[in-house]
C-alpha cells in the first residue's frame, strides 16, 4: 500500500508541474499581485523614480493589467530583466507578462513559444554617434566600433545591415542599456545602436544631448509589445484586451478624466461596452464589468500614457509618428469591442 | 592442542540489517542510493513533462543554422553567416586563449610573489603579503570590473589618435611608430606569414625540441662521464640559427603588419581589446595570489636541513634554490597548482561582464538567447568546460608524475 501512495505522489508531482503552465489568471488573482518583467531602466519606458516607484510607458501597461485584474494598479511586482534574461524569466514563470520594449519576431513567437498580445510601440533600429565624429549616414560607419546589447534583435539587424552594405564594424557586446550608455559616453565605442525610441530616451538623460546625433537610417522594423507565455490563452486574452482597451479608449475619446462620467452611460454603444455599462465583455474575460474602466483610469488612455511618459512635452520628446491612431494616419488600430 | 572450530553459523535475519554493524552501513548506503535515484528520476521526469507541456523538445539542429551575429575577436575566420557551431568554437578558442595566457602569467606572478614573501627584506615581504591578502579576499568579478574600468579610463580615448578633419596633426601618435594604448584596446604590430612563412615557424619549433634534446645530452654526459659541456650558448644557437637561416633562404617570408590609423580606429596590426586585457590581467593577478601561497607553502615544506646541508657542501644560494629547494618544493606545489589552473579556466567564464566573447558569451550567451535552446546550450557548455578541465588535469598529472619522488 505504501508503495502505491508513493507512486501516486510521484505522478501528482509530475502532473502538477505540467499544469502549472496554464492558469496564470487564477495564479495572479490568488497571489493578489502581478509579476511584470520590465527593463533594468530606460528613461520614459521603465525606470524607478526618485521614490523608487516604477514609472514609464511600458510600466503603464503592467499597471493597467493589474488594475483590470486585481482592481489596484499598485499591486505589481516589477522584475527588472536584461535583453538576455527576459525570455528565461517569462518562460520559467518568474513573471506573468513581459512589457519590455521587446520586438515581435517570428522566431520568438513560434520557436521560443511566446505570445505577443499586440504592439504598443512601432519602432525601428537607429544609430547614434557623437556629432564630433562628423558622420552623416550609417553607411559611412565602415570600421567603426559599435556598442550593442546582447540577446537582442539589435545585434542581428546590425550584422545584417553591415553585411548588406559590405562594410565592417567592431562589435562591443554589452549586457544592459545603462552600461552601453556609459561605454558610449566614455568613447569605448563610436556608435550606439538600438531601437530609435530607446536612443531618444537615453539621449535625453545625457549631460549634453546636443553633442550626439541620430543618423537618418532606420534599419529595421521593431514592433514592440507585451508578451505572455504561449498556450495560456485566457491570460493572453486578458493582457491583449487590456492593451486594446487603452488604444480603443483613445480612439473613442475616453480619458482618465472623463471615464468615470462616461461610465454613467452614453449613447455610444462601444463606449458603453468598453466601460461595462452594456454587455458582458468583462465576464467573458473572467473579470468584472469595470475592468477596462479601471485600466484606463490608471494612467489614462494610450495617448495620455504616451504624452506623459515619452511624448513631445517630455524631455524625451518623441512624436506620435507611426504610433498615432489609424484615424490620424498612424498604425494603431484596435479590433472592435463587440 | 587447539582445534579451530568454525564460529556457529548464524542464520541471517532481516533485523540484522539495522542491528548488526556488519550490515548496517550497507543498508544505509542502499537507502541513500535509492533516494538519490528517485530524486533524479523525479527531476528528469519533471523536466521531460515541463518540456512536453511547453511543446519543446531537445534537439541540436540549431547548431547548423547561421548564427546571425558578429564576434569581435576571431581566432578562426567567422562571419555572421557562419553556423552556431562555429560561433561556439570561436568562443571556445577565445576561452582557451585567455585561460592559457592567464595560467602562464598567474604562475609568474605567483612564483615571484611567493618567493619574495619569504624574503628577509621586511618591506618586500610585507608588500607581498598585502598583495596576496588583498587579491585573495576580494571576488575576482569585482577585480575584473575594477581593472576594466581603469583600463578603459586610463588609456587615451581613441579619438585623440584620429586624424582631425581640418587636416591638422592628431593629438597623439603611435609610440615608436608601432604601438598605441587606447580606450578601445592596445594596438601592437602583428607578425605576418608570407607563402612559405610557416616553414620558418616550423624550423623554430623544431629548434625548441632540439634545445631540449641537447640539454638531455649534456646531462647524460655529466652523469655518465662526469664531463660538463657548455649549455647556454649552444642552446641559444640551436634556438635561433636554423630559423634565421630558413628565413633568409626562403626569401624573408615573415613581415610585421603595423597598426595604421583608419577613419575610426587602427587598421592592421593586432588589437588587444580592453575586455581581453582586463580579463587576462584580472585572472592572472587574482589567481597569482593563490599560487603565491602555494609556492610559499611548498618552499616552507622543504626542511631547513636540506638548505643547510647544501650550504655545507658549498653551494651558492641561487643554486641551493634551483637544485635543492625548488625540485623538492615542486612536488608540493604542483597538485594545488592544477586546481588553480582549473579555476582560471572556469573563472574565465566571467568574461561576459566585460564583453569578452568567450564560450559562455557565444554559446552560453547569444546563441542560447537567440535560439532559446537553453537546455541544449547549457549541456554543451558543460561538456566543453568538462573537457577543458579534464584535459588540463590530465596534462598536469603527467607533469606531476614526472617530477614526483621516484622511489628506488
Ligand atoms: N527591441 C529589441 C531591443 C530591446 C532592448 O534590449 N532595448 C534596450 C534599449 S536601451 C533596453 O531596453 N535596455 C534596457 C536594459 O538593458 O534593461 C529586442 O527586443 O531585442
């Protein structure tokens, strides 16, 4: 009899390990805390402020999900990840979602088995050089020393770009963005390359931003977005539709200021469905009716999040560009709430 | 008269497994073994289940795919279209290069510091104690980062070597027209081989063997016939003359390639990157401190009577060290030295902290990350390091056997 109990325990241990991959939504609710992977620090995107509170464009996505699921945008445990550690952290379950300017690529989606739930920033890879170098095009960089972060799409694009243009370079591999900036400023490399948004964000923190120029070439497509583990569709839906809610809210003119008022009922049925006064969308997600309202009221809709963290009024000063709503000539286009 | 009687045959009872000291240890070992097997099968089972649940399988096919990334230090030709396997080999060679050089310099540092620590000069011996204590007691990773930061900041920015665009002279130029210390590394001349250049190298390598042969011959002559023949000058001649003759006979196929300033950095010559210098130096100076202690212990282990006896025979102190003390001390020094060499090889995996592309940086870093094949990469990584370590141990053991006390 003892033997069978033991074998039974073994099977349970084995099985439960397999099941742990699914059910993230329940795990998050049971834990009453969302574990969200972010960068180790990129100004405007994810960085702790003077009080140690994480702020930024990517952080806002984590907070919106926490508000939607747990009803409290502060119930987030932020886990800093580097380009190298982020995927292991997500795959191993250490984090529930990753919002860390991560590019949606075929192999990450299909081979690494992740699920990108959408795109919160349409970006491309750019180059930054000191203006003193007198370089005006990336094609003039033959023989230059380039700082890159390892484990990123950046290093692959870089190799492709130089190869395609038949020029050479000396790569200096670096773990984190902060180290890369330090090395670049110390002159250990002549060029710093990464997503153009991150270049702008990090340059804003330089002592003399004007001494550095971004070269005109954008050498890749970098659709950046939050991702979750493959296979847990319920959780994937929650994160996907929270992001869509932020985008739709901007499109429909729902802001952190007027959401409460609009939730009293409007004559636009989509606004009503979004804010939960009509239909049962929240219930279908396994959440309550006001999930999207809370998400929007946390940091505002997509446009508000953009302008408070990285927009033109901030030192980072990014224009909406491709990240404008489709109605404004941009690429942001959320599927309908219906 | 005594009659040997067999002790009464006890029948084996199950309780004896616990109560009888003859069997008890077997029982416990069997239980421990069983527990271990169960533990590992749970782990293995868990891994297999989780991999299956995540839809992953163990496969090494990715090693044949193009790596897609570039590596700065390439001992063998490599580009971003080469395979992940080749990237791993480049990394492995980089590991071996830095480990080998660090073993050599750590031994030099260690022997010097170890001998000097026993010096009668108070200042020198205290300085050496300070060196040993400081380096031994602070983790090597911290030394690595300190040294890297210092080298990157002490050497002049490479921009000062560039030709200014207004046509004026650069702020700095090559030292002796052939070397430059910059924050992107040290640039030195490189030996280039012409078509037949390899033969000059072969001749030189053969000469090295020749020198050993000659010294063996001289020793035999001394032991068999009691004659001493000159060693130093003939050795030097054997070492140099054939290579020089070969060099001229083949029409001077060797050349040096001097670094020359290009648009951004020095082209030509050899670049010792800051990451490489920092790693090499940090490993050497850190491990040197441990080796110094081994050397000191080895020397102290030789009893004082030995050096007194040698002195009584009229040997000078240098010869006492070389002929009496060191050969005996080596027997004590070599075994711990092996483990220091292994430590260097393993610690070289900290390379990624300064961006040196060793095996951990390529296979265990970028390849692992870009392909997501974590388990496969780590297993392969373990295999590489295990092979390196076992090979080093084996070689050092051969050497150890050759110098150990031969009992006649
Ligand atoms: N989008 C690229 C690059 C992402 C990336 O690593 N960006 C840098 C830009 S500075 C970053 O976030 N670094 C912050 C860090 O190292 O924590 C990718 O997904 O591979």
